[in-house]
């Protein structure tokens, strides 16, 4: 139970469930015990007054019982009125008619679709849509992207791709997938320093391998509904199977050959092509810390390790230097390092660090929960912690930390909180997961940016392509109405192009009469940072207003983002998000400071932002809930923060208009305010997405892609996680009617709590 509590640290732990339980008590009141009447029935009925009282009482009781039996029997399945609204500090409040159109389904800890067939008129709207099957077709149906017809969403009048005609009787052949720049091309060498090849072994005989992809897309595979590959510069004309993705890192061969002994029990026709060039690489004695150091040492002259937050600059005709980025993954004592977890992090290090010539570096922050363990006083104890909790190949990139250490680094009384729903320690990982990252940044000045990453996330694609393209896209974004765009989900089939979306947000902002956010926030009780006292400003020169006060449209274009998030940066005021006022150390006699938040802590933070967070914490004793603090500090200090709309898939055939109403159902058609998709009462809509902290679809899709059969509830009755019937797996992929193993476009999936059936 302790492990599960840590993993689901966003909002789904026991403290969160207890809040739900308290809220729901009034809907499940037990009847009072029957009391023997003191007045004899015969005497009671013999008096007309008593007779009238009894008749009316019985009538009222009958009506109440009838009402309770009607509503109470379906309380899990229908609309709930008069919900306890935590936005007002727990006061009961009736929801508006508009909110009731969206807030139709509330079940503590689950989707609750088990009762949909009992009351179809009151089921949540998304449960009425059929499940999509196109994700689960295999490689034999691969077609060029120009011939691809998605199962969903389709253009009006576009025919369904089903039933499918198989393109291959055997299987197509994959090719190496290299999204890094061509480091040997004149275009690169004329501008940047030479990139030396990096190797896995000390003898420099085994270069970091390629992963493999298939050119084309499986016919009928749905398109992402939220976000876009093309917008971010990620290719959408290729797909990845499990062997092309993970075969180079040990999937599909046994320990004796240096692999991880997984994937061998799944369908594997044609997988040998992945090892034809390199052979099956032996990872048994791998040391990733040593490999990263050797890679950096041979490429050291490439890097600008100052604190510049802008793009590289050419000085006096010299070649440009580039900044470095750290990928910081939070793990903890007791985490189970399964073979699939190891595969994932081998891929991250190889693709991000070694294949980029040390542009990125991977680190683990290992949370030692025993505050009494002398891990800094005795090296042998620290080593024992590593030996018991981390595979040897990752030891040299692990940094240990503890809550006791955070108390020493950030001592003192943090004062009162506006709200503390979790009642957790302010120095603990639940409320302040950013504290060890802040300290890590202060002690690793060689990095300009830090990706905060979690153990249960997976990228089905090349990691370099993801992180590189997100950074490039964010750099190109204007600061003008940046916060307003970032508080909305981008739904291409509803909004149109990014230019259309930008224009729409502009018009909605004008209509709202709200002034767009630009520059530092001003609010009662605000305290300046030291750099602000010295006259430094967060806004770049490109944001200088003209004589009439107009800010140029290219304000911030070319400036690296201080914060890149993977969910919208919504305004927590009146959003219904349970931790909206978990704000500590500010004057509680004043209004709550303005806040922004992005659910799921995965994000890229600049050194400038982390320095500001560090100062706010140690000097001002300010704190906010983990997912709110980085975004709010960027807001307060006028830094550049963007939500990157990466591709997100849905498991059902929603009406596109309803996707927008559900995910942008808040104030001014955004994710903020009343109707927010992050309201406790609306979060169920994320269950069927490929990316959210409590998604059910993400894990099902990922395990099917890995080749494991799953209990799949898709069908007329809905079905929840691990319900339905067994589908997929080796028998289905190899069968005469099967289409081979799955091949999917690049996509982020979260959470992945288990992968192989052996992990359960």
C-alpha cells in the first residue's frame, strides 16, 4: 500500500479517497432503527386527529422511501445534484444547469460504467460511444500514410476502412529511425562543433544502437484527437512495433546473450532484422554513468554551460555552442525495477544522451524514506541502499535524497495554508515533489534545463524526437496570449489549424473582457526576487511595447521556454481541482495569490525558474502543491510557460463537439474555472485518454502493444479495467485471421503501473 500511495501521488491516494468518502456520506445515510410506538395503534386510530397524523406521516414516509429507492439505487450511475463543492471550502452548493451537462458522473476511484446498462439516459455521454478497434490491428495492414483512412475521426462522407484488406501476407521490413540531426552534414558542421560518436563500452567498439520503425501507418488506426504530431514536428508517417523499439536494448533475447529475457513469449515473426547490423548487444556489465561521462568528455567543447536562457549565439565567427539538458527521474526505495522498466530507461539514455553527443544527460533522484539512515555519513550504507533498490547499471547516475534533507535545506516555519486537503508534510514528496529537483538544479550548474520525469511514463517512439521537438516548438511560441492558449486543449478536428486556434483564442479573450497575461503578476503581498530588486526583467527585448502600448506579435519568439508542460496550464480559481488552494506561507488575511497548474508533474523547467522556486522556498517560506508551484512561479515572475499539445488518443468514438465541451468546458471555453476538466467531478473524462494520471486506456493499449493479452471491456456494456474478455496476445497475433503484432505512431502513455502479466 505504501508503494501504491507514492506512485499515484497526484490525486488518487488514500487521503484523496477519504475526502470523497466524506463527501458521499450524505447520499448513503442509514435508516433510523425502528422504535416501538408508545401509543397503542388501536387508540391512535380511534381519534380523528391521530388518524390524520398517521395517514399523513405514512404518506410522507412512503414518498420518501419511493424517492430514495428510485434515486439511491442509481446514485452511482446518474447525475448527482447538490454536490459538495470543494471550491468554496467544502460548502454544499448546487451546480448550474450548464455544469450538469458536463458533470454527469461521479464515482470515487473509478469510472463507474458498470451500471450504464441499467439507466442509459443518465449514463455519461462518452459511455454512449462505441470503443475503437483500429488501435489493435497489426503490421499486415500497414499502408503508406497517403492511403491511410482512420477509423476515427473521419471527414464527413468518408467511408469506414473496415473490413480491412491485409496489405501483406508476411510482414513488412523496418528501417533504422534517426531523428537526431545529421551531425556530419555541412549544414550542421558549418554552424556547430563536431559531434563525436559515443559508445556503450569502454573499448569504444559498440556504438549506441539505432531503433527501428516501419514506414507507413496501420490501416484504420485512429488519429489523435487532442494535440498533433505535425504541429510539434514529430513524424506521423511511421509506426513502431515492440521489437524495433526495444529490441536494440534487450527485448526478445535471453540473459545469456545479454538481454532481459522478456518478449520471447510473444509473437516475434521477422524480429531478427533488428539485430542484423549490431547483433544482440550484451548489457550484462553496462555502466550508464560511465558511458555518459565518456560521451561528454569527447564532446565537451560543443556545450555552453552558462545560464543563458536564450538560443545559442555565434561570437566573432566562432562555431555556436549549445546548452545541455538534464532528464531527472524520480524513483524511491521499494520501487520494483522490472525488465520493461529497465528497457525504457536504457532507451532514454541511449537515444537522448549517447546518440546526441551528450546534449542530454540522465539522472535518477532516489528517495530514501528512512530519515534515520546515515546515507551521507557512511558510504557503505548508501551503497547498500543502491544495491537493494536500483539495478547496478544505473548506480552511477543515482542521487540519494530524503525528507529530512529537505527540512535542513528549507528550514523554518512555513506558516499557515489557505487549504491543506491532504494534511501532508510540506517537505514531503506528495505536496512538494519539486524540492529535491530544486536542490539538484542548484548543485548541477552545467544544465540549462531540467526535465522532471516519472517512472510510470512511456514514449512509444524515439525520446530524442520528443524532447528536441518540444523544445524547438516552445522556443517558436509568442508570449502574446501565451497563457490564454496554454489553458486550453488543442483539438485540431474541432479548432482547425494552429493559426485558426490562435485566432479563436484571441477572439475569446477579447469577448471575455479579461486582460491577457503578459509579464510578472501583481497581487497583494507579492515579494520581488533578488534579481528583480537588481533591476533584471523576465521579459525579453522583443516584448518592448510601441508608443501606443501595443506589444509586438513576435514577443518572446526565439526565447527558450522556462516551463513546458504536457497538460494545459489552467487557472485553479473556482476550477474544482481539489488542491486549488493548497498554498502555504502567504498572508492568509489577503486574497489567495494567482495560481496556474498543470496536472501531472512531467515538465521541462529552466534553471531560471528553478532558481526562483528555490528562493521563494528558502527565503520567503512559500510553497504550493507540487503540480501548481512551478507554473505559479512562472506566472508570478513573468517567465515563458507553454503547454505543448502532444498527440493524445481516445478509446471511444466521441462526437468531436463533445470532446471540446468536456475538455474545454470551463470559463471562456478553456480548462479553467467552473466546468474545468480537472474538477473532481469531471476527471472521469480522462479515463479513456492515452495520457493522464489515472487513465485506464493508456495501460491497456501499452500492454497490448507489448504483445500481452488483456481483459478488455470494449463492447456494448462498456466494461472497466480488467473486465470483459481476454483479447490480444500471441494466439491472436499469430492466428490465421490475425494481422500480426501492433505497430503504433509515437505517443506518450501514462500511467503504466505494470506491463508483463508477471508484474501483477
